[in-house]
């Protein structure tokens, strides 16, 4: 069971409770996966580069 699996299930419309029940994990683990994803995305810096022709 990975964070990716949990996020994919949530993105497909499953509730946190459904994810927990189907993957046999505590619902708190689902929320922790969301927190992990949020913290990871906060660290991402996007740099825009203008194309020249």
C-alpha cells in the first residue's frame, strides 16, 4: 500500500472511509497520506523558462 495507491483511490471518488475499509488500514492513515502529499507539493518549486526562437 503506497501513498500513490491511496491518492489514486481518492481521485477516483472513493471516500476516506472506503479507502480505509478496502485497503484494511486506519482512516487516519488515509489522512496522513494526504498530509504527506501536501507537504511534498509544498516543497516543489516551478520555474518558468521563456522559449526563444
